[in-house]
C-alpha cells in the first residue's frame, strides 16, 4: 500500500486520521519537531525555521497531508501571533515543496487543510461555494496564502486538494469538548446574538474526506469540508442542551465584552458563514453525519 506522510499528526484531527488511514492499510508516517518514542507511527524530524527535514520522510512518501498550523484560537492576535499563524502554514508547505524538488521525488497528491474562514468573518444569508471570491480580512488572507502555497505543488505535476474545513466536532477535544462541561453544569452561553452560522463537520466525516482525497484521483482543487446542515450557533446550542438533557437557558455574552477580552480575534466567536457541501457531494462523498442532532448523539 501507499505511504502517507502527515504534518500536524499530533493534533486533534491528525491523531484520528493517522489511525483511520492505518486501518485502511496505508503506511502512515508523521513529521514532528521532536522524536516521540510512544507513537505507533514512524516519526521523522523537521525544523521549518532551519529548513530541515529528514530526507527519508520525503523519499518514502506517496502522498502528503498537510495539517500543520498554529491554532487561530490559541492566543490573542498580536502582530507576532498573526505571523506565527501564517508562517506555520505557509513556510512549512514551502519547505516540503523545496525538498520534493531537491530530491526529485514525485508525489501523487498534496492534500492540505484550509478553512471556511476563506469566505471571511461575516454573517449573512449567502450560501458560500468554492467559486466565491475570498474576503479581505485576516482569516481570509491566511486561507488564501495557505492555499496558494499548496497550489505551487502543481508545478511538480502533483494533484492538489484543499479542504476548507469548518468546526470539527470530536469527543476528546476542540469545540464540542470545550462546551460539553459548561452545558452539563447548566452554564451554557451563546456569543453575541447567536445568529452566526456554525459550519461544522464530525471528525469521522472529515477523516473520510481526506481518505477520499487520496483514493479519488478525480478530486482536485478546493472543497468545503462542512456538513450539509445550515444551523446557527443558538440552534446548535439548543441541540446540545437537549442532547445532554439540560434546559436551553443560554445567556448571551455581549459582543463588546468579547471584543474587550479577545480583541480582533473575537470575530471567530461572533461571526460565521453558511457554506455549501454540494461540490463534495457531487464528487460522490457520503456524509455519515448530515445533521447536528445525529452528530451530537454519537459524540455523547
């Protein structure tokens, strides 16, 4: 079977994706800044700042999945943090391409994460598709540069797939895990007016989307990785309260307070776009979880 090289393999999505791909018979390797003797996957060292990668990682790889990137919600968006968010995505992709060219190693596909932030920190009734132009804010700018770095791989005749991912719902981390305890403790809240759309995807579905991107040679370009359901934050929190058998009493955290606490980063809490999954559905992908009610039932 083919060998898959994964960056960001220690993250929420990366950990599960490694297991899914291994279960499908692929050989899975990960790039890491440190050697982890406890992982069951072959680990190769890389240092983006020093532009170093263990060459065997590239020479073994048939496909590369690029998940590495500083979390956009990890810290307040200072000038330094913004640069870290950009560099962790773009410089790492550029380094991979540089090494592929140096070693003259053909790669069948370069599959990268991207984000629905491509469409901007906005809340509107427009249903965004992959043909919509990007917005003009920091999140959109990040996604544009992220995808542009991936598109450079086409110069080596490599198939490029970009998955514009919504909020990933998983049991052990991320958005759902952070909200589960407050809801159970009767402390559910909504941000702002709660009318911002919440483009989400169950972790099983996003893993299967990456699997399809490997196996389906016809997949190319950008795809929205979000469930078909269009739901806003308030509706989602109502579903979550019902699933956890808690009353849907949800005080609103006002926008001015979030802006005071988080500064510019508050847009990730206060805005959200509706995105279409039509393109990936037409590609033949079948969602395991199409609505939040079923997804939450599975997670709980």
